[in-house]
């Protein structure tokens, strides 16, 4: 009987090796990577967890744990939901990366990243999971640096904070083991709680530890950066949720909800303000994504019956907006002289749909009408206003900052070409940009389309097991 | 070797950490890291089985070899022809300043070491953890160059290992942490190469005689459609010098 985690991770590792061999045939590699990700997403969603099934003549038990000494891997209902999201996002991202020239090594490395994120999602004991996140950060270094000599800030900062977090989790695990030995003493719980919160602050990297965001945005190919943010952040937030469910005393020991709210609001406000002042497309996208990330942290901090569904809803809609914006930015950056606002003048005349994607994705980040984010943002703002109206006002101010930044970027794309003549965007890229924008508008008009997927994720998350 | 276990190992590890943070020369820095690694291994052998502690030396040795190979690749004749201030590694601060910072850290260390209590940790280990942790964080604050910053990070992790392995003795954990250290070393070695291969900063390169001064801004490109640079953003890992993946 083949255990689910073994099959999944084995398949991804084999696929990564095969894609590495095929990397020079980029079209083939992209289609294979995307197709395999889509097949895995569908299979994970469809196959039963509790009973074995026959795959290619072999019995496979998706929910069966795989144990090796201290560690075990298991696909639970909650982790399955996140895995489906990760693989579905990857299937779309691989196609976007192919048409926006993000580099041919993205496909094998992307598969390896999916394997590591999958391991984080399935791994027990929980206190070992940050080590897998560091492994993902190590791999990200190669994707962010992308073979370019010179600046290394983005890759280095991506690596630094998760690495510093690992000892905090391991020491916390010792305190957690010690606590039951003397039930009257609450100190071990308190110390473990603070260590875990400190570790999560390093893993989440909210403001003022957000320095990796703009550095990665300016250095890494935009679609790759969007993939790293979408996958990495959703995995870290899922991990936080697992910790909060597994260790209920954590919420009481350090008032984690309050910490998350404060950090989320600070991140969103600061990122909004900084988005409005950027003069480079990459950094503008980075700060807009950071604003959106702050919103997501706020949603997780709200907790309660409505907080978690809103966080999941936001996670789904932000992925649309982020990928749309990154696709637009990647196309403009690729075809123009550089991504400085001064140098992208005239982009709208040669790459109209790429510029529309950039602006539509940016508007989505700000939560404007006719974008996928509108309904989820309104739901969140209502929830925040119930707690404290000033926080809601601060989040709206941050959205204005994002809006100003996006309008400035869009404005910079108009006018006559300043430098060399630029090739028109190929039809495939135009079609992809159009589809992304149309999907965003459709979700903005009919947000109930996401009700099914959100409901399907909420149920397993609400019965999340340690 | 057994003579070193105990206080001498702590003192030598402390000296090694200072050598990672203060000097500019990469050979001295790598020697400092090797010293820290060997001494950490000797210290760890007091709390975990010797064969497990030996993994620290193996992992540290592999990291040192990778970094040595990266550094050697940067010593090209063209690179050595640059003025010394423009040669790799380029530092963000003066050696005197870093020395002064370490001196201040030493004063802080003496002031707080008695008041710091860590569970199940002996005073000797406490001193080693505090000093290595301080030096690691100071190196991270002072350096932006990947060789120094990366080794400072590994020094900080070394201090953390002293705590973790004193508290938790599990074979799997030792293996995972040491394996992680090797992978971190690989990423750092890659970043060292990427940073070291940076083109000479504009304005510092000697201007060839007889050439007209460069016009400000971007030079206009030739008429006609500009060819699309298909590999502008393409990761090709060419800094490894081998086959582009």
C-alpha cells in the first residue's frame, strides 16, 4: 500500500528532475509542469482520504501517514484543501511564467518548492516545520537571484528571517514538553508562547520586518515573486492556524489575536504609504502585495466565526489580483528598457493588455469595485469596524496609498515611447492578460462564484486536528 | 584534543567568531569559521554522543570548502587588477569600526553574563552561547556582503545548537539541523559568487583615454524594432560557470 505523502512527494521529485532535463524545451516543460500540477490538484480533491484506491494498478491510501523516526507526514482534510489551492495556483503560474519569460529553471524549481510546501503542510511534529520553511527559503534564493550577478539583498533577506526563527521553535518545543511535568507551573506555557509568537513574527515578516518584500520584488521575475508570496505566505498562515488549534493555550498565553491585528494594520498602513511613493514598477508591485498581505494577517487576527472564512476568501481573491498584476508588470518589464517609471512611457501603445492587467491587478489590490477583491475586502472591513472603526479607517487609508501608486504606474505607461521602439506583445500574452482581467471582473460582479470553494475549505479547517 | 574540551574550546570559539566579524580578508574569515566549527563540535560532544557531534565538523567542513571554492573563483586576474577598495569582498564599514563594535559587545557581554540564566545550561555553555550569539547578530548587523553575513548567520545558529542539543537529544534533530546547515552553506556560497561577480560600479572604472564622456541618461537604441532580449530575466545560474540549467 502506497501512502499518500510518499506518492505525492515522490511524484514531485521525479517531475522536478524530468523538468530539469527538459528545461531547454521551455514550452514543453511549462505545459508538462502546469498539466501535472492541475492533475495533482484534481486528484487530491477527488480521491478519498479514508479508503484506499487503485491508481495505475497499485493500491494508494491518500490519508495514510508516513512515519520515519520522529517525523511523520499525513494528508489531513485541512492540509488537502491547502494542497489543492497550491497546485491549482501553480498550474496557472507555470503557464503565466512561460508567456512572460520568467526563466526556464522556474519549472523544476517550482516543483521542488511545491514538494517542500507540501511537506510543511503535512509534517508532524509541528515544531519541526520551520526547518522545512527554511529549506523552501534556500530554494527561493536560486529563483530570486536567477543567475544575475550583483545585488543579492532580495535573496539574502528571504533566507535570513526564517533561519533565525528555527531555534525559537525548537526551544519552544522543549518548554511544551516540560509543561505537563508540573501542571501548576504556568511559566513553561508562557515562555513557549512568547517564543512561538516571536518565531511566527520572523516567519510572517510583517512590518517592520518586511524588508524582503521590496527587495524580492525589485530583483526577482514578477510572476516568480508572486508565486513565492502566494505559496509561502499561505503555508505560513496555515501553519499558524495549526499551531493555534494544536496549542489552545497559545492564544491565552500571549493574546496572539491582538498581536496579529496590530501587526496586520501596521503592515497594511505602512505598505500603502510606501506604494504611493515608489518610482519602480517592481517595488510598487512588492509594496502593493505587502499591503494585501497585511490585510490577510488582520483577517487571521480577527478569528471568531467570521474571521477565518474571510481570510480564506481573501486568500483566493488576492491570488487572482496578485497574478494579474504580476503578469502585467512582468510583460512591461520584459519589453521596456527598465521598470523605472521614467522608462516605461509608451508601454500602453505597444502592450495595451499588459498595462490593463497591471492596472486591473493593482485596483484589485486596493479593493476597488469590479475587481475580485471588492467583496472580500468589504466583508473584512465590516468585521474590523465592529471591533474598532479607527482600524477600518487606517486600512482604507492604506488602500488609497496603493491606489495612488497604481495610478502613477498606469500614468507612466501612457504617452509616446521615450526610448527605442518596442515590439508588440505576442497574441498569447495578450490573451492571457485578457483572461486574467476578465476573470477578475467576473469575480467582482459575481462573488458568489467563490462560495463553493470557500465553503469546501472552511469545513476541514474548522475541524483541524493537531 | 581532549585538553581543549571546556574553557579553552569556548575561548577559541569566541576568538573564531571575532575573526568572522572583524577582518576583511576572506582567508582569515574562513579560518575563523573553521575554528568555531571545530570548537563547537568539541563542546557539543559534552551533551550529545561524540559521533553525533562529529557531524558538526563534517557539515562545517563542507560549508567551508564550498565557500573556499566560491572565493577562489572570484580571484580572477581582471578582478585583482581593480583598486583594493573595489576588490571582493567589498565592506560596508571600516575594520577599526568593527573592532570597536566588538569591543563594545565584549563590555556588554561582561555586564550581562552573570544575570543571564538559561534552563539546564552550564555557566560555561552560557558564556559560549551568549558570545557566539552576540557575534552572530553583530555580524548580521554590520555586514551586507554574503560571505561575512552568511558566516555570521551560521555562527548564530551554532550558538542556538548549543542550547537546542543541550535540551533535546534526538538523532533526527541533529541530522536535520546539520543537513540544513550544509544547504544554507550552499545558498550562501551561491550568493557570495553572485555578489562577487558584480560589475564594477559606474564612475569608478578608469575612463579610457581619448573617449568622449558618456552622455547622461540612457543612450538611444538604434532605429528599428529592438530585439526582445529573451533571457533578460531568465535564471541561468551562469555564475556557477557550468551548464546553464
